[in-house]
C-alpha cells in the first residue's frame, strides 16, 4: 500500500515538472507583450455615498 502511494506521488511530481518545463518553453502571456496592453479603467465617482443616494440605491 505505501508503495502505491509513493508511486502516485512520484508520478504526480514528474507530471508537474513536465508541465512547468513545457510552459516555460511556450512562454507566458506576459512575455508575448499581452501584459503591455492597456487594461480598461472603471472610473468611480469621488463620492460613492452621494452617487448611491442620487440613484436611489440606499
């Protein structure tokens, strides 16, 4: 029984190592320049409580 558990742990570790190496070879999204794109910005009102009262949320 302990041998089976050890085998599963070794197999899982090797699989994780393989995936990590494969992802490094394919580069991440940030290395392809996708992180340089400007993300949309949500501008919130300066006074949130006043805006809630205006829209009758409270």
